[in-house]
């Protein structure tokens, strides 16, 4: 809010009131989701910044979402690697939708699940940098309302895999 005021004071084009409110609501939801945590379950919590291979005969899927606010669009990326680090498949998409970062990350996770299922992968570690989505999929916290439906759909999709784990890495 203060940044927006300062941009306007210095002659720039600030956000509309609606944009400021939407940003504040998303920020609050992200904060609440990131600070609420239950006891950990069988998840992989990897805080290292270097890529770590999955167990033998398991694929690692790195996912990411990006917001292009100026273009009112988001981008999602998915890379599938084998246990030796070799890239086996990749997916990149642009979605023309004015979503926030949490929603973009959720879309990236969903796209990764659909993609790896389509290419026949049955044992997988899904790794991304969204702590909110990671905790929601691992049942460590409730997702923000803006992604609760898609999170539920993803949990149901997970039942189609022989083995699935979620890993979260820092940005």
C-alpha cells in the first residue's frame, strides 16, 4: 500500500483500489497458509538449492509458475528428469489469465500431474518452490480459498500414481 502511494507521489501510475485490495487479500492468504503448520507427514522437505536426484527408477518433476502482471498472464513450466538428471520431457505454457502467484503455482502443479500421467510416469517426486501449495498437497495446512478447489482435484489425481512425493525448495 505504501509503495503504491509512493509511486503515485513520484508521478508514476499506481494500482487501482481494487488491485491494492486483491494484492492485500492474496498476501494475507499466503501469510496465513505459510505460518499454519501441522505435524509433518511422509514428505520430502528439501531446502537445498542444488538439484538433488530422486531415488532410483523414480522421476523428479520440477514445477514453477510465474506471473506477468503487465500482460495479465501467467506462465507455467514443468521439467521431468530421471534419477541420473537427464531431462526426459518438458512443458511450458502461457495462460492468459490475471492470476496471482499462488494461483499460478497451483496451475503449474496441476499441469505437472496431468503431464506426467499422460507420458506414463508412475513413480514421481514433484518439486516446486511454493511452500503454500506444498503444504496444502501434503495436508500440512489448508490452502487459500483461491486454490482450494484445484488443490482438492490434485489430491484426487495423486491416487492415480504408484508412488508420489512432494518436495519444496527455497526460491
